[in-house]
C-alpha cells in the first residue's frame, strides 16, 4: 500500500503529460525535460522538437542545484576527455607535424622536386580528406610530375541544379608537360566519349571552344585565399602554369567561358602573393644559435640530396627501397 502511494505521488509531482495533456506524466526527457506519459508521446516529442533524448553534459547547472548524479556525470565526462586527448597523442596519423621536416621519403622527394620547379607544395596530415584523395605521382626516373587535377567548370546552366552552378571533374594523373588546352580537350572535343557524355552539362563551354575559355587556379597560402584565384594560360604546360604558386596537395582549376574569374572570386597576381608573404614574416635579427641551427639543417639537407642522387635510378614505388633509403639517411645524419 505504501509503494502504491509513493508511485502515485511521484507521477503527480511530474504533473500532466505535456504532449497529450490527458494523462499523468511518468517520464521526463533528460535533455529538454519535457514530461510524457507513454512511448507514443515520447516519440512525438522527439519528432516535433528534434530531440535525441540524450542529456547535454555541458549544460550549465548552478552549484546549488547540483546533485550526486551531476557530479558523477561531470567526473565521467572529464575522464572521457582525458582518454580522448591521450589517444590523439598516440594516433599514427598525427605523427607528421606541419613543420614537415620528417616526411616519408616519397613525400619528401615530391616536395623537393616541386621546389626545384618553383612550386610551393604543401602536404597535409595523413588524416585529412584532401591528402587521402591525392593521387599525384612523381616519376623519379623520368623526373616528371603527374598531378591530380580538380576541374571546376563554372557558369553551368541552372537547370542542372548543381551547387554554385559548378560541375566538378577529376583527372587522377595529368602530365606536367602537357598544355592545359590538351588536358581539358577530353571535356570539350565532341569526338571524345567524355565530352559526348557531358554534352548537356558542358554545352556552353563546348560551344565557346578552347579559344574562348579562361582558366583560373584557386589561390592558396594568401590572405582571403577562399575568394581569390590566378589566371592561367591555356597554351602553357601545366608545370609552367603552376610555377611560382602555392599548391595544397593538388591544384584546383576553374574553367569559365567568360574572360573573368568565376562568381565570388577575384584575380590575384603572383607578385602580390610574394609581397603578402613577405609582410607576414617577422623581422628578427639572427643570432649565433640560429646560425648554428641553420648550418645543421643545411648539413642534413646535403646528406639527403647525396643519398637521393645515389638512388636516382631506383624505383621509388618499392617499399624496401624507401626503408633502405631512410635508414641510410638517418645513419648519415647521426654521424
């Protein structure tokens, strides 16, 4: 009898159901605290309020209103945060930092080869989606880049219902010695299958012809880079167009049938990029310690290039060669 009385008292304490208002409430939502009487009412409240029923563990609770349940919940939450931080420290994908001084051998070779071409190649961490998608390949024997290129054809008709009226295509490996006009011909020349398949989508670009198209490289590493781009020349090779530019993993090129940047973008010159980078560099007076560090880095750099020259005839795609190369490199540096 006493148990029945206590149950009735607890339901009366919750009041009437806030969904149907016909029965006494039996449940309180941990997140939004809506009182309900049954499963159908719980489901209705979740659907109407877009509630997942899980209590917000970061919600502010005054100290005067905290109970042992809140204290224990906060303690468990802090424990989970600690475990998450410790797991991130031991994550293999976090091994290489943005300094990029300890990159894998193949990536180091790519950056070195890009630097010789006056291209500032920036490689992201292994867990970044753009890094995972990158298929750019350096043929070490031929000394030639095969870039992954992302083509964004702007000014697509509204009937296509595409985001920002841009059609996206990707070429896995584009030879740096081929001109832009030849690389994009597969999308414009109706004698090729790809162009015929995209006839409806790229009708304006195919009608304009290669002579009327403009190519724009999305800017990276400059202020307001998300709204700026470089004008490229269709008659020049891909490598010549990328010279003097900053590339994050692989280039993204806009193609328009108008002599102006795509909507929302403005043109930028390479000289402007250089000036802005110079402004951002702090002006400091190098001391003896910084000179010593620079000398050590130069020595390591020379050792690396000596070993790279010795391995110039090897196939870099084999893991054994990379491991042998890296072991010799570390041994020389330690000596």
